[in-house]
C-alpha cells in the first residue's frame, strides 16, 4: 500500500498496532504489569489448568506479535538509512 501511494504512515501504523497490542495483552496476562504481592496472590489462587491456559495464550500472542515487531524494526531501520 505504501509503495503505490508513497505514504508509509498507514502501513506503519497497522504494523505497529499489530506488534504493540499483543505485547501489552501478553504483559497483562503474565502479570508483568502487576505488583509483586498481586502476582504472588494470583499464583497461589489459580489452578494448574488456568496457568497452562494463560501460558498458551501468552505464547500465541507473542507469535502474533513477533513478525509484526520484526517488520516494524526493519521498516524503521530502512527509513532511517534512506533519509
């Protein structure tokens, strides 16, 4: 889309949202954005099945985000080198 119009803002925005949103959701699911006492309490109250399900979703979200993040970094590097 950007090659036809010469405007790379829209593809860059779509790719960045596709990279950042799954990372934020994965951060929430892992508890990385919580305090230590809440993570500890959640760990002791959840079952092993819940933990397995949460870990599966985190892996899926990271797999969704990784190609977008890689492409985003490449586009930024190429953009910096060409201007």
